[in-house]
C-alpha cells in the first residue's frame, strides 16, 4: 500500500475494514477470542482525569447523559432507540466510570459492578459500535484503571469474568486496530493495547506496543507539537491518551520512552497556543465544546509551567494577541488523506476573543447528530471568512473526507513596535471560479485596533460574501451609516465593526453542549467582484465615541 496515492490507500483501507468487520460479525468469531487469561491483574493504574460527582449521582439514578443526549426512562441502556453514535461510543467505552469514582461509596461500587457484569453478559459477541477499536480501547482502559476501585472487592466469579473479558477484547483489538483506526483514534487503540500489556501480559509485550506507538507519534505529531488532523479537539484527545499512557508506565515503574515524553512536551504548548482569550479551544476542524476541567487537567499534567508556542509553522495556525484582544486564524491547507476525515473548509477563517469573552467565532461542531449537521458545520459559510459563489473553498465529500481542496496557502508575518501584520492568501477558489483570496490582518500594540482587508483577484462578476459569525452572547445592531455594526459583549462593552461596504445582519448557529445548535447572528458583506482586484476593508475597535 505504501506506493499507492494517499486517496487510493484510503479507499483500500476502507475496503479492508469492511471486509474484516463482516468476518468479525460471523457467529463463530467470538470462539476465536478464547484463550488463557491470568487469574488477576499485575497492576491497576489510576485514572488521571477528574470525574463529576453530579454525573455519577445521575448514573446511580439510571440517567445516562453523554454527548448532549439522554435515553428515555425504560429504554435499553446499551442500545436505546435513536441514540447518536457519539452517545453509544461513550456508553460502551465506560468513560463514565470516573464519575462513579468521584461519587464514591458502596452503592457506586455496586452500580459499577452491576453495569459491567450486564455488559459482559450481553456483549460477548462482536457488534458495532461496542467492539469498534477505539471504543474497545476506552473500555479496556476504564476497566483496568478502575479495577481496584470497583472490581477487586467483587465476588471471585465476577473478578475472573472481568479479566477474561478484558483478555478477549485485547485479542480482538490486536487484530483490528490497524484496519479500523487511523489518526487520533489509532493512538487511542494503541493506548488500550499498552494498558493491556502492562496490566495482563508483562513488560516484553508492553515494549512491542510502545514501539508501535512511537511509530505513530512520528507519523502524527508535527514538529511544532500540532496534530496532523489540524483539529484542536483531536490534539487534546491525543495528548490525553499520551498522558494516560505515561501515568500507567509510571505506575508500573516502567521508564517513559523519550519519544513519548518529547511528544507531550511539544503538544502541550501548542494546545495553549490554540486557545482563545477565554481559555477554550478555537473552533477549527471539528472542534466544538470541550470539558474545561479536562482541558485544564491535561495542561497541568503535561506542562504546568510551559509557555504557549510562539508560532505554529507546521500546523499552520496564526495567533496574534495584544491588550485584551486575541485572534486566531486557520492559515493552512486541509490535511491529506486519511487524516482529512471530518476536516472543515475554513481557509483563512478568523476567531476573536476580547478578554475572556468570545466575539467573532466559527460555528464549530455538533457534539452529536453528526450526520445531520456534518456538511453544514464543515462548510465555508459556517466560518468567519470569505465565501465565493456559495461554494466551499475545499470540496466536502459525503464520506467525511475532502475532495478538491485548497492546495496552497501563503503566510507572511511582520511584527514591529508591538503591532503585528498577517498577510495570507489561498487558492481554494482558483479552479472553480478563477479567484484568489488574500486576507491581511493588522493588530495594534495595545489591542484596540484590529483591521482587515479581504482582496479577491481574478474573474469579474463573481458573487462573494465576507462573514463574521458572532457568539450567541453578542448583541449586534446595525448603525445608521449602513457600514457599521455595534457588537455588545455581556461584560466587555461594545465594539464597532466598520466596513468599506454595506453590512447586513443574518441568522447563524453555534454548536455547544446541546443536541441542537444555539441561535446566533452573523455580519455579512455581500457583493460581486469587479475587474482586477476587489478589496473589502474592515476594522474592529472599542466603541468609545460616536463618530458617524
């Protein structure tokens, strides 16, 4: 496969995965997972992540709310009607055991044992998503991390059932992970294999698993610490997996491999780089709401005193910050296959925070119902950038990958006397409409003057729209001039967005921790390209006086 083009390799990989899953689904497959199992674990590493006691109490009451969705009372807890794939992955991945850990007490232990025994009784045969490689790895990790807390005090038969089931799942994971996963999910799968080797099999197998992990880190973690999928959410997910592996190695008194530690040391500063002034991750390439407690814990464990990265030349995001204003720009091309699964067409999109409040945003990504919203959230129009002729800057395929794409993005950065100028361009519309988009952004040294120019060069008579999506908490009002909008934040007052062309307010959406997106607004500048170059100028400044 190595000699095939990237897209051909991706297609072949998908064919092999479907073929393998048909074999896994055969009635006799589970018999091939039977083998010798140890009587007990060699160790049980602790879970490094904080749980939520209130979520644990809800689970005790029979309420399982994950990915902004909850089944109705009385439904099958493992396969309720209408359950989103994200909910099913969380439920079968047992990530909620940490919430019962935080709750504590005898009833929580009994509940954890009862639910685990029920899963073993009803899911010994392969099915999706329960036996998908990354879900299997999450479940193995959760069971092994919580073994001492919940399972060690159970009856002998129950303890052996947990160990035997874990061993069988490890045998399957060892067969399936290469076929079923890539990108961040493959790191998760390898985490499960490393945990299994440390807790059940011993050091020799652990060394083999770690060697595989090191190969994936070289393939996936970029030189500046970003992740190859160019998603802040995926970067956080991979960093969390690596921190879990490091903690498990420490518990096993196993020396942490240098490539693993180096990857963590590079990734933590990049994760900080990709946060807005509010401390949350920028909404690029499938990033939506994240658990602030987990994000803070990951940064604390990885690099408590590390400073944010100064640049992101490999991951290709630009960050400028002065005073209370922070801006982040997607200044890169979409990832190459197979890492473009779920990538967005957001070339040169912009996010702006004022202090700890979000002002200009991208729409982000839904936490569930991904199929319903997938194309809408990935579209160029869902980003604060320029859309040409109602097209996407990169072609969005129904299978979640990218077709025709932005091939070249240029970035020049100039700083002096505390001010910064970004001069960027992309060719995503060159093939479809004969247009090149150039975006220049200037930020003054005190952060009170953010100016931009969007220049469209090429064919005339082509419709365009410059969009500034606003956070739902922002109240937007068009002023009498028709070229100004007053944007009011809940705490940081008003900011005036002034443009060289007439503005309009339109409806927008914003994805948060809910089944449906929140209603929001966007400022839109619409027009048609003229001969030569068409330039739209805009500026964002604090509203301190009335000046027309």
